[in-house]
């Protein structure tokens, strides 16, 4: 695959992931006037799109290209969340799978954040770096929400939207020359 094809794949993957995070955030926002079936579908489609977007950005896993490893780990986290939505398991297992999926996404984003700051400082690096940091914060809040008994909905909603903002920033970074 040549350089232009790799860049196009990263660009498409970034926007697929960003759209997926927004759809998932909409599905996880209690005050959005949608039926519960539509919200469940948005969560499922959103996480599937996030996994697809991250997978598209994987070029090969090596210690020299840690962003690919981070994207792969994020994709696994999204697949774990899809499993929680689709498997016939107890609510306790669903909650555990959601938390594990969010933590895997946060781990992948942390790897990408760390890798980004090893590069020469450019607008692309700043957008991508802070976008990844926001995704890590958002995913961490979502994971924390599974352990909270008093503020679960609020933490989850805020975490989803912070993650979505970060994903949009990382997608925008792919458009910066």
C-alpha cells in the first residue's frame, strides 16, 4: 500500500470512528427524545463503527508504530462493548464487559497519546494528541460510571460526549496538511 492509500485509510478510519462515537453518545444521552430501541441501536452501531474506524487505521503492529497497537486495542474495546450489547448475559456481566471495553479503549488512546507527543510539534500533533487525551478521559469516565451508584447516568453521558469530542479532533487532525 502506498503512502497516499495509507493516508486515505487513516482519514476514512478517523471519520468512521468519530461518527461512531457521536452515534454512541446520542444513544447514551438520557435527555435525547428517542425510543429505547433506537438508543440501543445507536449504541450498537456506534460501537461497531468505532471498532471499524480503529481497525482501518491499523497499519501493522510493531514497536515502531505504536499508534497501530493503540488503535487495535481501542477496536478490541469497542468489540467488547458490542458483545455486552448482543450477548445474552446478566446485567452484572454486561456492566463488567462495558467497563472492560471502556478501559481497553482508554488504554489504546493512552498509547496513541503517548506516541503522538514523541513527534515534532505541529498542529496535527496537537489536535491528535489532545483528541486522544479527551478520548482517554471520556472512556475513563464511562468505565467509572459502571462503578458509581449515584451518578452513573451523568458520568456515562459526560464521558461519551468527551470521547466524541476527542474522536472528532483526531479525525480533524487527519485533514491538517
